[in-house]
């Protein structure tokens, strides 16, 4: 049975290989809510797997066929879900393939779900998690409501899965470009925040990467809308709005950005008039752009101005996206998931705008050898803007080392006068002797393991 012909009612149980991933865990919780039998494997225990286990989901942490629950050894009504990050020689994956089970990538399963609702898909190299969480929060405050599958833990929901209290026709989905996953979706409407090249281990070159987003845009339902940041090389026949900060030509534009009375504020010009003094619950120039995209999408859905304003002002962000860990008069600690030079630039620009007189100490863990190689000069340029840099070894994730691509090579090129190459333990020890004015921990690997240790030092 092929995935394209399958429907969710074909199944009653789901087994996840890589269940602890942020996207996989949302699907696991979703199927558990449908009263399916759910279980899975992951390489290591985490806060996400502990959360799943608290819901009664059985998880094991060894690649061992004998640990698969007996009920999942039957092909009937069993859906096996995996991510592209799982190696092809994984013994459990091989077992299910060899024995003719119905196997689907996470993106294919999201495609099945998006095919039976009005899916609002949020795509882009940067900003898609925050934008999808923000859009979900605005919808949740409206009469429309929504379900949502998010790529991070939204603070307002304290979850990466949102299920509306009553049935809703809208589903917000974070559309991931990795492995061309977003091409499995069936979007009613979509937002594209950015197409800065990434994942060049998957896409052959920059043009092919951009073409992936063009292909995604072509999937938008003719009755829906495509919302894109102004200037993106996306050609589409869909109904379309553009947005940008300080633009005279975008359909939606923000002006007069300022930090006032504890809130980021902006004036917004729309095709329907001006919105003055719009308050944002989270800071950052990049988040002003994310908010513009959500305002445009909300207008296409008929959501009223009061609900939009209230949703933006009360939105608390996503964990590890410009997340304040400590904020006192004499010390600020911000944690951020940034792992691409463009994201680093947005983070550092925003920090410098908010705290122009503070010395910025950044701890950065590069993510993937291939990304470090592909954007080496960009990383050098942005990391050099920090007043002090603590650089950690590259987090490999699914990759093998690339000769000559190391954090030490990166450290030699950055222009900071204060720079250090340290591992997890050494970073913690470093701050036992030194207290910075403003601390950033940055990266998409396992740098989050040191957050609690650092937090305790300044509480």
C-alpha cells in the first residue's frame, strides 16, 4: 500500500523511529489523542521523550528489534513513521521494510493530515517556528481556532502540538524544507519567510534550493493565499501579499519600530489602512517581520483587528527563540536556536538594539559540518560582531566529520580579541569565575544541556 493512497483511518497504531524529535513527538501526541496505540524508539532520553512517556507512550533507547512491543509486530493497522535523520542501516527500520509494513516519513504523515483540513503552512529557512506559533496563537484567540504541529515548544501552549477544544477546519503546520519534506503537504494558504540557502547536503546548489520553495508555493490552493517576504525570488500564480519592514512597496510594511514601556511597538501599513502602535509580546526586528506575515494571513482569514492586536501582544514566543533565561538589572541571559549566519545576524542586531551599551558574550555551538563549511565566511563575519566569543566543537547530528572543517579553524578566522574554544564542561567552569553583562547561548545542537547550569549561577 503506497503512502499517497493511504488514509489515516487505515491505521490504529503508530510506531515512531526517532520519536524524540520535535516534529515526531508532536505527531506521537496527536495520535495518542486519537486513542491510537503509540510507541517508539529514540537514541537518547530527553525532556520530549519524558513528556511522551508521561502520556503512556512506551519508548526504548536501544536499536533492538526485540524491544519493539508485540502489538507492533503485526502489519495490520500499523503505521511506521521515521525521519530522514534515521540512518539507512538502522535495524528496526530494516526490519519493518523487509517485512512489508506500511512505512512513511514524518512529512508524508503530515501530508495525510493536511489533506483533510484547511492547512496554513509556514515555510522558510528562518522564522518558521516562531511565525507558525504566532499564527497559531492568533487563530486560537479567534472564533476560527486551529490545530497546529509546531517545530518548537510554544510558550503560550507549552507544547509543540495544539488541539483546539472543538473541531476546527484549520491546521497550522511548520513546513520543513529539509529533504524536500514540505512538498508532501497540501496547503490551503502558506507563508514563506525566507529562502536563504541551507541544507546544501540535500540540495545540489543555491538555485535548486530556491526551486524547492517555488515548487512548494505552487502547491497552495487557488482559493487560498500566498504570503511572502518582499524580494523573495518566488514566482507564483496564487493570490499573494508581500511584507517587509521599512518598505514603501510591500503590501504590508512596518515603520517606527521602537522599544517602549516594555514592548516592541510598530506602525503597520496594510492594504486596508494603518494599524498604529501595534505591540509585540516578543522583541526583535525579525519578529516584527514575522508579525507582519501573521497580520497579512489573519486578514485573508477575516480575523478582526482587535483579535490580531491582542494575539500579537500576548504572544510569548517559542522556547530557545530569543528566550530570556535570566533578566535582571545587572545581568541578561538570552538563549537562541540560531544556527545559520542570517539567524545570527538577526539575533545580534536585535540584542544590540535592545542593549546598546552592554558587552555581549556569546557561546556558540556550530551545527553540522556541512553547514559550517558551506557558510564558513558568514559565520566568521557574524561571530566577529560579538564582544567575546566562546566557541564549542561542531555538533555533528547525522553527519561524519569533513577534513579541515572544525571549530578551531573557525576560531582562527574570527576577529574577536577575546575568544576561546571550550567544551560543555569548560563553558560552565568559565562562568564560575566570570560573570558577563549580557550572555547569549546560541545553536541548534545540544548546547541547551548547559542552560540550567548557567541559570543557577545567576538566580
